[in-house]
């Protein structure tokens, strides 16, 4: 069991789940946690040399580039715009999780 | 991309410090995100314009700022140092060069991969280059980069040659062959078996250069197309010079042709199978000498006998191997029109 993998997988899922929770209940603390989880997931993908690393990093960057404007827009008072940006990030996060599942399957078969 | 892995921990810590600071000031100020983020940045960035967010000038706020500054400043300065080091150290040029080289390797086709680096590798690359065959050298020691460049080796990858990812990076899927030049027996076995697993087809040739006679048979079993014992080859070539001192010019000419030192002429073998149009015909009937300007100088018969006295009425049978000599250009034309048609 690799703690690094647990840490990586935790934040990839956390990026998606916090994104969903913000969309269901757009609370200020929720969006801060969402941005933190997404940035952490992105940083954890930097410098990785796995099968789908570049694709995973690209999807994470897309999510970040939606959520960072969303947090400023949200606190400047335009909640609707923030939510629509967060939906964009949600799409990227779903793709990210799908890629991560594919990579895990590839890894499992490669190890076998 | 692996070079950026060094940034992970500082960036994670910086992200965490910003998160904790912002969330803390948001709690103190009742949810003022923009000022909380600003206050965190000026605190951990040692700018310290003042207590710009509501609640930070209270005793609780000051205790929070004290602890945030104590570890936040350390994280910020450490992160800044690491980021500067990664992006501005002299390796950045080397990293850029390697990325560009890896992209060029992706465009290579029908090239040869050479694992291991020594004098033999250098000669190998040089001779293949004369025949316009590109080579990618896979070696383990990055400190040899300057030397590789000095010797005009354009494509190289630093890594463990028997690991699949480095063989893939060297373009094994598109390559014509692999030359294993390793002094380590276990490594040679691992490289040959890894490469053969990736490319089991006959179109991919694996040549191994070894110093251990016992290894020869093992490597053939692993899938090597040709295994050469370097000491034995050197000795046999030297014996050829010793035994033919009076024909040194001819020996020298054949050396040049066979070892590709002479770029203008070439010698090739052509196997005649039962469906070949050459089977059961005489050399006069084929008349390839007049048509293409190449000469059949010998025929190795199916039973292993070498026939060197070839004439117009010499008949070719299926299973024979024709030894053809001529100008490289003429041989190429002959192959294109007669063999690959």
C-alpha cells in the first residue's frame, strides 16, 4: 500500500466531491475548500510520469481555471456566474476521475 | 515533466498555507474572502502592510497571524527558493534540449536503438550514419551528455535500457532493430528479452555484442537475431589479416564493403524461395548484370556449399542464397524492381 497513491487518489476524488457539494449548496466556505482540493489535486499531478499523467494534469488545469475565476466572481457578488463556472469545472473533474480509473486499471494489468 | 516533481512538496505546502490563512481570516472577518486572501499573502510573503481584514486586529486575530507568519514565511521562502532553483538552474537548458530531442525521436522511423555507450557505440553510430541510418543511444549515465554531443550523437536517452518505458521512448515500435552493447550479462539478457516481448515480429532485428561465450546461446534463446562475441570477432579478423598478408588490399576492400566503411559499393544476400522467379533459371536467362549493373559473385547452395565459380549457365535453385555485389545505387534499384516489387 502506497501512501502517496492514497494521497493522490484522495485529492482527485475530493476535487470532484467538493465541486458537487458547492453546486448543491453554494456556500463561501465550500468554494474555498473546492479550490483548495482542486489546486492540491493539480499539484500532485505535476511531474508524474505515469501512463495518462499529461491528460490528468490537463483536465485538472481546466478545472482550476474555472474555479479560480469562480471564487473571485462569487465573492464579488455574481453567484450565478460562479455556479456556471463551477459546472465547467465539474465536467473537467468528471473527465479527470474517469481517466484516473482507466489509469488505475492499466496499472493493475501492467503490474500483473 | 519528471524534472518538475521537485516542485510538488513546496507547492503543496504553499497551497496549504494559503488555504489555512484564508480560511482563518474568513472565520475572523465573517467571510471576507478577498481581504482574507490578501492578508494571508502579505503575511506569509513578509510584506505586512498591516491588519487589513476585519477581526485581525483582535487578540485572537493577532495570535492567528503570529502562528501563520511563523510557519507561513518559512514555507513561502522555501517554495520560492525551490521554484527559482528548478526553473533557473543551468539544467533548464538541458531539460529543454531533451524535450526537443524526445520530440524528434518520435518522428524517427526504421532507425536503430543502441543500448550502452562506449567506443564501440561511437563507431556503430558513425558507420550507420554513413548509410543514413539514424540511431538512438540509450544509456544510464547522464554525466556523459557533453561527450555524446562532442561525438555527434544526435539522439540519446538517459535511462535503464531494459525498462519498457525507455525502449518505447527510443521508438522501439517504429525501429528496425536494436543493438545491445552491454558489459553486464544480466543487463544484456534483460534488454534482449524486454525488446523481444515488445517486438516479437521478424522485421525487428536484435543484435547483441557480448564478452561472455556462455551468454551467446542464452541470448539466441531469448530472441536475439545475431549474437557476436566481441573478443572472438576481433581475433578472427586479425587472423584473416595474418593469413592473407599478400592480399592485404583485397582484405582491406572487403573490410570496407562488409563493414560499411566504403559508402559507394555494397554486398547483399538474396534468398531464393520456391516461388521466386529466379528459381530453376540460369544467370544468363536472368541477365541482371546487364539490366542493373550488379554482379552475382557467389551462390550459397541449400546444402551449405558455397559456389564461387558462377557462370552464365549456372542454374539457381530454390533455397539458394545469392551473393550480390555492386554499386549501392544499383543494388537499391535492383532490390526495388526485382525483390520488393
